[in-house]
C-alpha cells in the first residue's frame, strides 16, 4: 500500500459540484460543495458562544448556504453573503432543491438540517433586516 504525500494531497482538485437545471429560472446553475474550512465557518455561524444553536441565526439557512455554493463556470461565487436575503425570497421549491444539492455536496447531514429547520420555524420574529 502506498500512502499519499502532503504534496499529492495539496495538488488534488477534489471539489464536488453539480450542474442543476432550474426551469423556473430559465437555465442551469452550478452548485459546488463547501471546502472543509468554509463548512466549519458556515456551521459556526449558527451557534452561540456556548456552542448551542442560536435560533435567530437559523433564519434563511438555505439561502445562506446557497450564496456560498452557487458559482459560475470558473467556480467564482455568483453571490456575496449579504445577498442571502434576496436569494431567500426566490421560489421556495427551487431554493429547497438547490439547498439539498449543496448540502449533500458539502457533507452536511440531514439531521443537522432538520434541527435547524425546527429551531428556525419556532423562533420568534424580529424586525431586523440584517443577516
């Protein structure tokens, strides 16, 4: 058995992506999975200082992932993080479909997603429009 070297690992382009036809939008989008550090950052945004889920941060959880995962043909992000609210206002079925692809490509488990949905659905509403 031959073991990989650090240099070999660093040279591998292991990005997972899927091109998804979105009839509602009239075209195809590319969804790329998060890197390990991007996934950690994404998940950390949803917990408080004690590591407990911060339900107010779970609002728009699907679009918050999609802005990080929708890219062009050269893997440049289509949206900045501050566009999550705008993307979240698109067709819910489309957002949900793309979210499922992004979640799978990023290795984010369904259990964590369901927990986030439950928390965000029961969270009290506030008047803040900031993400």
